[in-house]
C-alpha cells in the first residue's frame, strides 16, 4: 500500500487534491481512499488530507501516520508543524515552493533522502499562470505523478477533467502538464 499525506491550508484545495489522486488511481483499476482531517474549519487554517493507493482492497480507516509521500501545499507550515512525522528516508517529499531546499532550511533534514525523491515545484506560480488562481493542488499532483510513478499523468488529467467544468479543467490540465515536466517527467506524444 502507498500512503500519501497532503498538508496545506484551507482554501488551497488540499481535500480536492486527495480526492483527485484517488480518482486517478481508480482510473488505473487500483483501490484508493481519500479523506481529510480538519482542525478548525476556516480559510487559512492548517488542513491535512490523506490518500491510500493499493492493488487490493483497503480496509484501514485511520489517518496516515507513516506516509510513503508527503505533499506540502503551503511552505509556511514547514517550521510550524511536524510535516514529516513518520516519513522514512525512502519516502518522497514534494513542496510547493520556488525556493531551493537550502533556502527553505531543509538541507540537513533531506540529507538522508534520495535526491530524486525530494522536489520543490513552484506550484502556486504555475496555477496563477494557467488558471489565474493561487491553488497549487493540481500542479503538485502532476509533480507527484512524475516523481513517484504511482499514478500516470494521463490518469491525473482524467481526474481533473472529471472534477472541474471543461473551461477550468483545461487550464488545470495545462498547469499539470507543465508541472509534470518541471518535476522531471516526460510528456507522451499525445500530451506534447
């Protein structure tokens, strides 16, 4: 089972990200579950959402305590909350930031991680460029697909198109495709 924990703030699409990730997994004939954990339910408050993906039925219903991947939608949470609790050095870290890991004060922490499993992506900037709103969830999902290979970009794109109205969906698809490339993925001919 592959377990993902997504950290952000209310209004950034944290819960929607987990839902779309589970839809992407379902589209690949896998089992998935997505659910949120709220503190105070208000715009800007810290929010956590969880997603599990497996090839067999998932019976767990508890929060993800030992994630295989952590997606951080709001880097202001980095030194306020223990975002990496339970994450092993074999895990994946994806952070919404235009800044390098050194600039974020994470050089020592990520030292034991494989460099190909730790990325920053300027997801908010990509969302602004393509969608016109500072919602980093879709670019981060594409980055997740690129670095983990747990889901395909095509499945993420299908989940985007299922979740959003056509005009908004296509803008999000453009943001996702650019984020996928930025994170090191290669677009197939059908996406190029």
